[in-house]
């Protein structure tokens, strides 16, 4: 196979992969936004199995492997983005070829069945409904790590590298050790001095008004309506199909004004990353965000550093007050900002404040590490979960719904995903620090939208898409390698009045 | 290839076709319910092209043709449903192999681009925005008929047979000649004696109430919520993925109480057909309704013969009145029933009454026949359309939005589809006549739901799915071959006080 033949074959196959990608995108949106009727699941699973089957055959075919190997050998003659894509693709092909096809297909089927079982278990707060699925999922994950592990990477590291290339448990251990050393004591101190929730936070905020404010936020966040959609789901998420179709979901609670605001800003942070990838990368292996933690850095930066800043609410609180004049009568922007920056030990990760957030992730990280080491089984999860919440956050978990059933990640087999959330927050602090050298961020926000912030992020990070590894991108965006002290300093300064951890 | 190898290959390929089917189902739902962001279309089209490409290769492969030919030769050893499926599949493969691949792919791309152009043209009532697409579509249709036509079937007949197997322009000419002879004069007579619209029909009916009544209708129509979804779109339709995932869409207009009621009942009529196909046929080539006209017979039977009957509204008008107590104060079920059975010459096919409906179809049939004969070009459509509306319905078409841009069918290349609507109404009258021999339909409706009607339809028609040709199914369901006089008699009796055309 010549390089030119290899390239033609590769590009054709990539178009087919994009077509399969469309089906997964739409099917998961359909399921997770609750549009699919409940009894549709059996036939749907059968269809997704056939889809996986085709994709497996395509990705593991000898011709495809040969094409990719031919291009990898000629990497120096290729466009740098394509060369990077080929290296990643070669690793992915090798991974997939190591998974026995029947196991791969059975796992796809399991995933599509596990999700509705998880939803039902969560609704009924009955872990036993999910346990048989979770047990199979964890067993598969251990087997998967055994098949795919190589070059000294094994067990949990296989998954950590899959979700954040280049990171191992040793890296995360160092990161979480710093969190444990500096943040756990701070949380315990802050929790004791916590002021009570102000009255306006306990009021009822009709969903219709929340939706109007979500539309307002869409403008503030420069979330182009020609290329985006705002939907609803149980658990908010962002999904995209290329860089011209980026959808976020929200969940509106009448008794919680803050939930939708910060989940919308969070998801739009993810969405902006996808929208701002250089258009010529769309449909290539370098289209889209570079890694989960980098993605999370963008959502967390928008949610916490931008979306909870005094400058942001000095500018936008009047609009919120106009939507809810009765509920927010007499409340000042400063009172509102103080309220949204409260830190409190709580049960739900996605509702957690910035300070306690990494402890929620730490708990999941420690559990996953034990699961992957075979020291913990699915059946042990509720007890382990509840014990760690007591130890690190000092809270009693009253039900599995508010405990180990709160997140859907494990239902999809996504072990190793959670740690990227905390790493992303740490990236965000470092990126924010770099941005503040170039830009008076508060002044930019007072102009009414996040445009200048979004432009800076586009220029320094977003436009590169996934054309480089995360560690290279952090260096490009901030001028330094990743350094978790920016994050710990930021939290200490904001919540403890200290700095320089 | 042995029969057993052929069968294995065939069944595996069918699973793959089902997987592709899922992608088309979800993508078209996403587009037509307006969820997809506008600028997503380019990448989406590229993905759908790649999908078509894969399907084309799969369907036209020599191995697949050989497998199907092997099974066709051994048809008498197969289960009868599979044997029927193989005959149909062999014809479909032969059709596709006659279409040059580059033309096929270019047309798929054209379809996905034509739809948004059509929507924009309709919104702006500007035919010129759609004209370049429609012109290409019509040219393709003529070429397609040339490639695929064989065994004496050519031009328009190729499309008529594709949408209603076994029917030719000669059949439809006879059918529409009867319509022209009996119904056109009746329409002109009825139009002159039309009573004015009652006051309650001109009131405003808030969408929220309409949605509540739609949920009530879902129960009445036995439209199982575990296997269905009710969505919204510009133009109502039914789409299904197997027999456990049947979705209908609605469009709610505050100034029109009737629109959503009868489109919901209509679409649920389609939906019930899909829901009641024997479950073992799901995922086979015999799952789903047998033909477009049979499908339309089920929606029209429910919409007109059931949903506009006095017995139906004696039972359900109180519920409608409870939703809109103010607007419907003092209105009786009989007044309501009289109003929903008014006949009036109008512009919009989907809003047309039962009596004038076939004339809307007649107009489209005559236009399509001329288009396929090369006697009419896309640019001529508005003038031809308007002239025929004047001639048959006596109405002036004020804009293309209310004229030739009202239906989306041609945007998808679906020439030959419209005539099945009128044929379906005619089937419905014959099926209703057969049902009334077995069942006191009015008494059944007074029990509160359409269950007994649905059960009869399941037993006599739905359960067979697409395992037989339409003409066989009509014979099975009614004991007679298709006879359009049942339809004409029904209309004459209902609207003209006459019978026995």
C-alpha cells in the first residue's frame, strides 16, 4: 500500500466513522433526554449491537491497520494535525484489536441495557436494581485493562490514560495528596463557619422564568443559536456532532434557582470549546476538545471563575431580578454573589460548590482505584461510598439516590472519568491565571458578554482542537507545564484568605 | 452458496440494515422536529452521504445479491413471511443496482439539503428559494424511472409501484375518473350550501389545554405510552423504529381547535398499525405497515370514520369541554360534530375535510403525471397548481406558502406518494364497511376507547405487517378485492344524501 493509497483509504474510512458517530450521537441524545419510549430499548439495543459490530469490523480490519501503519511510518510527510491523529488512531486500533469481538459486542449491549436500569434504580433509590449491571461492568473493566494494558501500563492506569492521555495513578495520587493535605482541612474549617442560606435562596422560581433566563445566558455566553440547541434531561450534559451542532441539556428545579444557572454556564463552557475548534478540523480525528480534563477546565472556568465572579453578576443580576422581581426583591448583586460562592459539605457532586467539589472526586477516585485493583466489588460500593463521605465531607448519606447512584458514569463503563473533573478544575485555575496576564477579565465581563474571554480561549486553546496532547496544550496556553498549585492557591485565597500552598 | 449460508448472510445483513435504519429514523426526527441547529446541516449531510455510501455498497454487493437469489430459488422451503420478504428484497436490490452509485449518493446529499431550503421557502412563501432544488429533484426522478423501469413499467408507473406495489397510472386514472365524475360536482354543490362557521370555532384555545387534551386522546386511542412518544413539528407525521418505538408529532395552533385533534387521531391511526404488527415480525423486512395506502387507510379510518363520528363525540366531547369550559360553554356534542364534518373548498390538503380531500390529491396526481412525462417543469408548478385549485375547488391561491409549498413530499423526492393518500381513504371506506359487519362500531366507541376497533384491525390487518402485498391484505381484511365504490358511496351518503354511485 502506497502512502497515497493509505491516505485515500484512511480518509474514506474516517467518513464512515463519522457516519457511525452520528448514530451514536443521536441515539444517546434520544435516550438521555428521555424521548425514547421505555419499551423501545430491546430493539434499540439490537440495532446498536449491529452498529458496534460493523464498527468493530471496520476498525480492526487488516487493511485499515495497514493504512494507518503506512501513514504512521510517513508521519513526517503529513500535515501535523493528521500526523497526530494517526498516532492516536494507531493506539485506538491496537486497543480494539486486543478486545475479543464477542466481549466487545456483549459489552455494548450491556451498556445500552445498564443505562435504563441505572435510571430506574436512581428513581427508586434501589441500588439492587443496578447492582447486577454494575457488577458486570466492573468485571468487564478489569478484563479490558488486562487485554489492552501494555508498555508498563496496567489496571486503572489503562483507563486513566484512555480518558486523559499521559496521566497515571501516580500522577493523580500526587495531585489528590495535595488536595487532601490542603483542601480537606480547609473544608472542615469553612463548614463550621458557614452562614445560613439567605431567604431568597429558599423561594420558588417557576420553570418558565428559568427558561427565559437560560435564553438570556445563551446570549451572554456567546452560545450561537445557529449552531446550538438547549434541551432538557435528568442529568445535564453537552453533546456535539462536529463544531456546528453543539447541544446542552438542563434540568430545571422550581425549588433551586442556582442549579440551572450554573449547570447551563458549565455546559456552555464545554460547548464553546467545541464551537471554537478551527472549522477545518471538523470531521477529522482532531475535531473537538483534546481531552476530558481540558474539556472540564473550560466548563469549570466558565462556571466558577467567570460565572461566580462579582463582575459577572454586577452586570447580569439586574436581568435575573427582572425575571423574578418578586422572589429577588431587595436582594443586591453582592448578596447574590456571596450566596453563590458559599461552601458547604453536601451530598451531590454536580450541585457541589467549588471548594468541596474536589473531595467528591477524590472519593470516586479512591473507590475506582480499589475496584480496578480487585479490592472492592460492585456490591461493596454503597458502604464504601457512605464511609468516605463521612470521612472527608462529614456528611451522612441518607439514600443511594443521593449517594452512589447520583452519577451515571459507571452505568456506561466510564471508570477513570471522574478524576478528570478535578484535574480540569486545576487546569482551569492555571489557564485563568495565564489569561489574566493578557486581559483585564473583570473589565471584559462588564462589557456584557464573555466574548473577550471566549476569544482568548479560542486563540490560546480551543482552535487547536485535539491536534495535540493535553500536556502540550497546557504548555501552549499557559506557557508552563501543568502545576496543581495554581488550583490549590486559588481555593485557599478564595475560601481561606491564604495563598501560596 | 448453500441455502443455509445464504440465510445466515441474509439475516446478518438485515441486522446491519436495521442499524442503518436507526440512524435515518433518528436523523430525520431530529431534523423534522426542528431540534437540529440550522448550521449543522453541512456536516450532517456529509455524514448521511457516508451512510448511504455504506448502505449502497452493502445492498448492491454481489454476495448479498447471491444470498437473496439463493433464498428466492428456495422460497418454498422458507417461512412464508421470509419468502415474501425475499421477493421484495430481490426487487429492491435490482432497483438499486440499476442506479449509478454517484447519482445515488448525489441524490441523498440533495435530499438532505433540499429539506431546509424547502422549509425556508415555505416560511418566506418564496418558491424561488426552493426551485433550484425541486428542479434537480424532478430531473433525478425522471432519470431514476429510466434506470429502474422494466417489465413494461416506466415513467410515473415506476414511482406509483414503488409506493403502492401493483398499482399503475392506469389504475389510478380509473379511480380518479370516478372521483372527478361523482365528487367534483358534489363538492361544487355542497360548497354553495355551506353554513357559516360557528362562533366557538373562531375562539382562541391555549396550547397548554390542547396538549392536555392530546394526552386524553392518547388514552382513548389506546396509544400505549410505554411504546410511543408525542412530539412537535411543523408538519405532523408518524415515525417508527420497530413496533416498540412509535412517535407521532403534532402542531398546535391557538386559533384552531380542530387541527391538532384530527392530526393527532390521524397520526395515532398510523401509529396503531405499527404498534399492532405481530411482535415476531419486528426487525424483519415484514415488520411495519404493508404500504403507504394501507397506512393511510388506517389513519383516515381513525380520523374520519371513527374520530368524526357522533358516537365518538357523544362520548368524548364532555372531556374536551372540561379542558376549555369557557370557549365551549353552551356548545352541544351534536353542534361540535356538525362543525367537524363541514365540507368547504379550501387551500391546505392536511386541513381539508373528508369530502374535498381527494380533490387535493387529484391535483397533485395530475401534476406529478405531467412532471414525470416531461410535460411540466419545476418552474411551472406554481401556475399549474393555482390553475387546478381554481378549476376543481374554485379557490384562488393567494401565496405559494398556501399553494405548492404546503407539502414537504417533493422536497424528499417522493413523487408518487400523494395518490396513496386518496387510495388510502378509499381502502378505509371498504375496511370500515367490512368491520361494521362484525362489530357494532358506535356501541364499541361508546365504551370509551377505540379498543374494540383496534382489536378488529389488529386481527384482520395489522398483525400481518408487510408479510403480504396490499391487494392480498385488502382481500383478507374485507373478503373482496379493492372496490372504490365503497368510498364514493360513503361520501355521497354522508355529504349528498345519496348512495350507490
